[in-house]
C-alpha cells in the first residue's frame, strides 16, 4: 500500500473504517476521500405474492433472505444453523407463522450447503434460488434480510435491503456497523455471537411492528446516506480535483 502511495494521486474508501485502514497503512489523510457505496431506488413491478407462487407455496410465509456468493467467508452455513434454531423455536410456538429461508446466489459451496440443509431438516423451508436477475424484486417479498460474512467492505447487499425497507440482522464485518444503526434500523452482532444473531432474528420474525419500524428507519437512512444520486456527483467532483492538480 505504501508503494501504491507513490503511484496514485488519490484513494477512495467506501466507508469510514476503510479510511482508517488506509491511514494505518501510511496513506496521507489529504489523499483519502470517503465515498460510500450507493444504490438506486427500486419500485416493485411484480404483484405481491409472486414468489410464493413461483415456489409452489400455498400461502405467503415470512421470507428471510440473504444475497451472497456461496463461498466460505460469506458463512451461509452460519445463517442456516441460525435459521434452523429459530424455525424450531417458532414451530414450538404455534401462534407464529413459520419462516422460509431464501439464499440468492451460487458458488463452490452449494452442494455442501444443500447437504447441510438436509442434516438440519430444513429442506422444505429453505430455497436455493441460484443466480437471479430479479434480486430487488425478491427483496420486496421478504420480511428480514440477514448477512453473516467474516470480511467485507461497503456491502451493496445491505444497502439494497435498506432501500427495500427490510430490517436486517448482520455480523460486524466491513461497513456493517456504519450502515446499520443497531436497534434502530436492524441489529449488528459480533461474528461469533450465534445466540445474539438467533435472538434478533427471532425478535424480528415474531414482531411485525418492530419489522415495519426498523425497516422504515433503514429506508430513511438509505435516503440520507446511500443514494446513487448523491454518490455519482461526489466521484465527479473528486475527478475534477485530481485532474486539476495534475494539470
């Protein structure tokens, strides 16, 4: 990184922690700009309930969704084990609608994860959707978004969930602690806090008012910090500054 400092005029960090990391590696503060990753808005086109019909479900369940490459550092197995524990607890409380877990994405660990689903006895309530080009539509069908990676940067998946008014439960990796206001727009737990992850997921699934309030607060945070309409002008101004310095 110090060698790159001699070759590049400026560095962009996609979140505040990324800036701190660059500083620790010897990059001067005046050569770093924080420009958060951002996404555009999206309005659902398909009629509510389309996903349940596609999956052959007789009624609309509570969908828990994660969007991810199926690779080790994304820890889909962690999410599956948490889901299995929460689903079993909700099954014991007969007054709760039972959730279904959606995994959007593909990767090297898919076969291993499919075997794990059988071991956990959640095959009927877990759906590997593979690679999709309608992820934003899927998010509008979900009740809760989950993410459990061990390493990230400024995760687009989390801010897409925020834009879709989804409350989230995530592990503390990369920008998660900056994107999510714990207890206000979702919940952030340490990477080894399995019980905490399960507890917050169960809380959201059992409480529609909590889901709605946190989801709406997440949407407002996206509007204030992670809109593409704000992100693009920041890059444009940075390019103007850097080229002016070069000239």
